[in-house]
C-alpha cells in the first residue's frame, strides 16, 4: 500500500450552490450573491432517509445526507472493495443540531413541554459521525473532531493516522455546519460579525460573515488525480479568541504542512487563505504568508464568497482547492480571484491577492495549500496536489 493517500471523490455544498458545478462556477466568477441577510425559511434540504423527528433529524445531518447522496457511487464501490468495517468516518462540526435544540427549548419555555420527537442526541457534537456511519452501515472507527474553525481540516490528519496505523483502509472525511442562534449571538458578542458581506484583507474589513455549508471526501490509497500531500497541525495557545499577532503559529503550521509534503514554499502554486476579514486574523495571516512565501504566491480568501462556515470551513475550503486543482472541473487552470473590493490593506505586509484571469502552471504536478486557524491557536494547514 502506498504511503500517499488520494481524494478520488468529493461533494460540496455552500451558499454558492449544491454540488461541484455551481460551486466551481461561483468560485471563478467571484459570485457574492449568496451572502445575504437571512430572512424567512432557509434553503430546504429535504428530510433524512428515515422518518422525520427521529433522533438524528437535524439540518446539519440533512446536509450530510445530501453530500452522501452526491457521493453514493464511489462510496458504494469503496464499501465493496474494503468492507464496512474497514472504512472510518472522521468529520468536523461545531453546531451539529443546536438549531433544533434552540427550537425545542423555545417550545418548552412557551408551552411547558418539549416538542414531540425532540431528543438531546440531535444536538450532540458526535451525531454527525454516527449519522454517516449508520446511514452507510459502516462499523469502523467513527468520530467527530471539534476544534472550532479548524475542525474539518484536522480530520484529514486524524483519518490518515487511522489508515497508516492499520485501523482502517479508507475514510470518509469532511464536515458540515449549519446556522443557529447560538453561533450568531456568540460571534456578535465578540464584536466579530460584519454588518455587510465580509471583505477579507481589505482596509474596509469589519469582521466575518457567518455562513453554512459542508463538504465530504473519500480518502483512499487508490491513486487518483488529487492527492493529500501534507498536513500541518500546531497549537500556539496564544489566546482563547485572538491569534498570535506576529503570525508565528500560523507560519509554523504551514511550514509543518510543507515539510510533511516534502515541498518548498516556491513549489506551492496557490494558497487558499483562512481570511476571516477580522482585523487581527487578516493582519497576522498576511505576516505569516509574506514571511513564508514572500509577496508573490497567488492567494485568496474564499470566505468572501461562502462566508465563514466555522466547523465546516476546513473541508469546504479544501473542496474549493480540490476543484481549483482538478483538470476536469477547471480545465483552464483558473485561480479563484479575491472577491470583494479586491484590495489589500496597505498596513499589512504585501501578499499577492489573485485578480481575474490568473492561472495555475499549465503542465506537470501542481500543489496548493489551504489554511484553517481556530480559537486557542488550534491550527491546521493542508497541502493538496494534482499528481499529473
């Protein structure tokens, strides 16, 4: 078995749309039309395969069900090849089914009784992994990583360890996060939410736009076009909610991912920035990127298109990097432009924000990096590569 692991299948859903085609189209067009103030009912996702109001019924798990359906064929082939006991499930989330818990509590406060069918397990963080495993009849390791905004990036490292240690042959990795009042209230209390769609790295940035979305991958030793080349994890523990100002923790995380991939900084063709559009995060990330890559590596923050999908951000942004690297989905090799006002705060060290029309190298293997930085300095960087 090759030590290198591949990503032969991927499904993604964001405010750009459901599926690879709509996300690829919106990514390259810099489409910010999905960043709207939420009013009325959210986009319907349908019901779970089982009857509504079962313990696993939540918007978060409905989103995961949609992603699984999008990957049904390659997952069925993997199950037939490896067996149901040899495929792990490692996913990230931060909200799980909290929205359902909020609605149930409101009902109890108003009426004195819980709604029929509500069960605490709907809002358990681990319900995402158990839902996927139960949905597919998998009996291998299944668990959730919950490290806030790096959750679904760190799952790649966790699943790779399971495979390398012989505890699984393949894995389903990724994550999902859906909107809930607790998240909006928490980030608002920190003064971190922008009143307008976010503007990463701009002098006009005023904070994050909270989004929702998800992405799942099949992680396998079977060769495919896109490979997981490297993972870097660090915990700088600088502060509970503020990043290390000089960017040291972020830089060391990216350095670890490059070392794991056996690549030099000048071999990275594109960086998908964490880019939350908060004052402190963007400033420190620009320092880290400039210090490691210099001022010329093409980079952009796709949160300007999707919002910050929190526990799903690592997987969503890995999915957008996967699409960027894919010769099938991106035959022209176009890079995602920096949406918003496209400008860099002059107070930051220089970094090269992608403008429209820039491309990946035309031939040969190509690698890109995606960063995720979380509360408490729980950081992760992924290096994905097109292998031919």
